[in-house]
């Protein structure tokens, strides 16, 4: 059986758009996953001052993996593309986050779904909105349209 998951992608090092394209290719080839859709790419300001701008997107995946198996697959792709975890919110070659996983609410130490800060991140919400119906509701009952109203399209540039 397959579940639909939405993955946030971000990079601000080593040709970020190419990092995202490589990650999308890797997601489509990962065992038990198929790429079902990709948003536009967006440029966004870093959460920390003085870092290069990020390139972000959201991918829709159909996966037969369980949530933690998917997280392991995402982290393997990050590592293959040179991800080094030094500082929280620091510059990175690639960041892959499980934003949503089917209609599940997950709250365990390794994984929080819906993603714990997505409501405050236009670089997640606006790309996600390209991939779902206008009346989309997150598994925790929040409506995407309301999250978008509360999160202005600021510091974001569609590429």
C-alpha cells in the first residue's frame, strides 16, 4: 500500500538548484518511493543572518515506506550529497524534511509530522500549495488556506 508524503527540500551551498534536482532524482529512485509532483523552486532568505539565500521546493512522494524508513532514506540522500550537520539552521548542501505523511500526526523524538514549524515558513507553505487542492487540510485539522493567510509571501522569490 502506498501513502502520499510531502517533502520539503532546501539548499544554500554548492549550486543549490542542482542540489535540489539531484535530490528529486534520488527520491524518485529510492526503494519504495516514486516522485508524484514537484513545486516550483523558490529563493528565500536564510533564517540566520549572513548566510546565502536558500533554494527551496516541495515534492509529493508516493511511498510504501513507513515514516521512519522514509526519514532514514531522506537522511541517506542528504549524506550522499555532502550534508554536514554542524550548527542548527546552519548552511547546508541539502535539507530534506518530512512535512506531511498521509493523514498521520506523528510526535516522536526523531519525527514530528506535520512538520513543527511549517506554519511559519512561507518557503514551505507556498510550494506545498502548488501541489494540493485549495481546500487542503493538514492531518492535525489546520487548513492550508488559513496558514497561508497568516504567513505572508515575504522574503520569497519564485524562480
